C-alpha cells in the first residue's frame, strides 16, 4: 500500500485557516436579549406649586425606589436584577391652567395636565403577564406618591392656617385691650379724640377764643362807658337849658292856671251849674297848654343835642346785650380751660400716644395683613385639588 504524505506547507496552511476561522467566530457580537414589553397612555393632573411635573420628573418618579424597585421585589422576587427591568415616560401633550387668586384673577398657582406613554420592559423569561401586572402597579404607585405629596402639602397649609388664626386671635385680643385703654383715657379726658395734636389744637383755639372774648368785652365796656358819659352830658345840658328857660317857666305857669281852671269847671259841672260845652272848653285849653310845654321841651332839647339821646340809648342797650354775650362766652371758655387743666389732658394725650396709638396702628396693620394671608391660605386649600393618574389606554 502506497502512502502519500502531505506536503509540509499544506499542513501549515490548514492550521492557519483553522486558527483564523476561530478568531472570526469569537469576534461576532452576541444577539440582543429578548424582552417582554407593556405600555399604557396616562393622563396626569397635578398642581405646579405642589410638584413641577414634566417629562423628566415623571420619568424620575417612575424610576425611583418606592415606585419601581419595591414593586419589582414584591412581584418578581428579590433575585431579579435591575438590568432585567426598564421603564420610560414619553410626553405626548402638556397643558397648564391658571387658578383663582385673592383678586379673582389668575393666581400664581397653576394646574398642569400631562398626557404621555409609560413603557415597561422585562426580561423575556419573566413573562408578559408579569410586565402587565408591574405596569398597573407602577401607575398605582405613581398615583399614591403624588397623593402623599399633596396630602403633606395640604397638612402644611392647614397647619399654617391654624397658626395664623391663633396668632390673629392673640393680636385681636391685644388690639381689643388697647381700644379699651384708649376708651378709658378718653373718658378720663372727657374727649373722643385724645391725640396730642388735637388736644394742643383745642387748647390753642380756646386760648385764642378767650383772648378775643376778653378784647371784645373790654372794647364793649369802653364804648358803653363812653355812651353813658355822652348821654349824661347831654342830659345835663338839657336839664340846665330847661331850668334856665323863662319861656318854659311861663308855659308851665299857663299849664298850672289851666289846671286850676279845669278843676273849678269840673266841680261846677258836677253841680250842674255850667254847661257841658264850658267844661269841654276848659279841658281842651288844659290839653293845649300841656302840649305847648311838651313841644317846647322837645324843641329846646333838640337844639342842645337832645335829639341824639334816643339813638344813643338804643346803642347803649345793644352794647349791654353784646357785653352780656361776651361775658358768657368768656365764662364758658374759662370753664372749659379749667376743666381741661384739671383733667391734665396733655399728660393723658402723651400716655395715649405713647402706650396706645402707635401700637394700635401697628396691630391694625398686622390684622389686615393676617386677614389677607388667611384668605390666601384658604384659597390655596380650595385650589389644592388632589393629583390624579388616569390610565387612558393600555397595550
């Protein structure tokens, strides 16, 4: 039997080819692992002030330990490695709606509505049913996490509101005590306005009124005295003129004679010894004589300035009335000033300004600000609708 021996070069070539072929087989990339996938379309509604939801924050929540890792251990077992599970969130649409503020306009808090798709991938050996159950649990956990944040924020707002209401009660109590103190000080001062500015203005006005009344009273008194002197002088001149007038003496003598004649005729008339015409004539002559005396007195008085007496007497009467009014006004002002001094109103005003007024203003401003803060907190609580995760479709 003839044996053919292979050349040494062929053997070397075969070895090289075999070696090279093995190297090419080792460099071929392994096939990608197979996965079971589940996905759903969700609508997430929340408050932006509570949590600024967007695509990144939702993805971060879905990948967190509480929402992803714990359900994986509970449903799939602790032996499942993290690289066996993957979750993503893809945003489809986002809308933001304003809420109502204190003024009734759009407030700073806004509600956000996100519509997006959640995709969950599991290693193929874990199975499609496990992926669907885990996806449902993830949505429930996301809802629970958002509700927990909302509940914590609601509790925080309620605690702030309770603290604000308690603080407001304390401030209103202090404000009520200050009002009672102000009322007591005003009662002691006999005034409704006890500010130092008002008290000083009142005192200044009273002092000015008192000075004006005194000046008026002195002027009236001087004028009254001057009128009285002038009336007295005119009266003296009239009396002197009447006393020295021979005409007046003769006229008065005529009156006396006519008076005696009338008396005689009257007695005769009573006895029926004279006629009625004679009695009337005697009486008429007496009246004429008296009228002549009166007319002479009036003429003589007017010639020596007596005509001014009536006007001067009227002025004197009016001056006496004005003087009485001025004295009454002065007495009233003096009484008020004495009362204010006895009450020591300036000291009470200083006490009211120092202890009451300034602090009352501060507390009233604080009450106003606290009331606004309370209203804003109540409005936030009213606008704080719980977040919601709704699965629109799953597939």
